[in-house]
C-alpha cells in the first residue's frame, strides 16, 4: 500500500476541525486525522507493506522547464536554488514535521526523493512491486498507474478513507473510456487547471477519449494530424497542429517518473513502534491520544 501522504493530510486538515489541538494550543487536526486514516486503511485492507510517499519537491524544476505554468498558481514564494514554497494553510505547515516524526517513530516507511514528487515515488515503487499494489490518493493523476494485469488499483477517498472508490481498469473505461496508460494521454489532451496544464484548446475530456479510441494513443493522434485521410474535423486538425509544441513536452510532465532513485527502506508494515520512547514523548507533547492508540492497537493485531 502506497500513500500519497500530502493528499491525505490535506484531506485530514480540511476534514477534522482545527479545534483539535495539542496541550499547548497548537492545531494537530491534520496529524490526528492522518493517523485515523492510516488506522482505517490498515484495518480494512491489511497490507503487508506500507509506504508513506512524500513530496520532497512538489514542483520539480525539470517539469517547470518543460511547461513553465506547471503548478505556478500555487507558488507562495520563489526560492533561488531550491524548491519553491507551496501555498499551504498557515496552521497546516507546522504539522508536517510532527507527522514525519510520528511516522518515523512508528516505523512506517517514509520516502521522499529530492527533485521528485510523491507521485513519482509512487510510480517507481509500483513499477518495482512484485505483487498487487493499492495506491491511496485523492489525486486522479495516479489513475495512469492502474493495471488490472498486475493488480494495481487506486483507492480514491470519497469521504475520509472509510468510503473509497476502488479504481480499476473496468471503472476507468466506464468513466473515461481509457485504461490506465491511456489516462495520462487523456489528461495531456484535456489539460488540468489545478496543475497549470493548458491542454489542447477545444479538446475536452469526451473529445480526447474519442480521439484516443480512434487513433490508439497520443502518438497516433499526432501522426493523424499529418495524414489527410485521417478522420479528424478541420477544427480538431488545426487545434492539434497548433498544439504540437505543447504535445511534444507535456507527456514527460504528465507521466509519473518510474526511475526515481529510491533509498533502501524497510517497507514491511510495523507490528510495534520502531522507537517507543520517542513515540510516547510525541504523543504526550502533541496530545495524540486515542488516534495514535487505535493505530497502535491495529498494527499489533495479528493478520486476519
């Protein structure tokens, strides 16, 4: 099980009241909410391995070099020589180091790699996995990794993590008319304002799906633009032709990297805390109470 950790703690932050605070008054709603999420996921799915995948760089320069608008609207501060600072609610940022410390003390593998987003870490772990993979994320970009043959699916939270949309290729075809690999091409054509991806003007989701059904993939569509016999409307041909510079670079931006240099970590689901003393101190300082205790009980329970 691979967690898109930032996606989940953002959901926890907005889903749990900020009246949930530590003894010193610091909000810990994202911390406690994430612990509750992990508890429910482990309880319901009993993964053998669990990795909290992190954004070491939420807006990698190599993506920005290709498409400068990539996530540009979410930049709070430009940093020379380092990752730009993302716009994050004031009371969430201080909770991230607490989340990291608690995960480390629990012994839950936590992986972020400089120059890459959590999506890329997830993509690389998925590619290397020898068995089924469940990816837990509120980010549809990761639908591109869904692969029925390999048992890779996305668990998309609809309401917390108690109600999950189990996204497999059957669901994807019913919703978008594409499989996992086709979803990245669909996203490239359609664009995504939330990520600053312009897409091809005039090519929406339904048109993109029809073009992919007709020509197979993005390369097939681009080839069709230069083929006068290809069944494209004049408007589609013109718009796709004008978008060639974008279509030449966008797939590299949209597709998750699958060659991230992952560190050597123990991904086994811990049955007991790695550092009980530190965990106890964190629990006391930040008032993690029942949220942490329930997770510890679940982790210590024998596999079903």
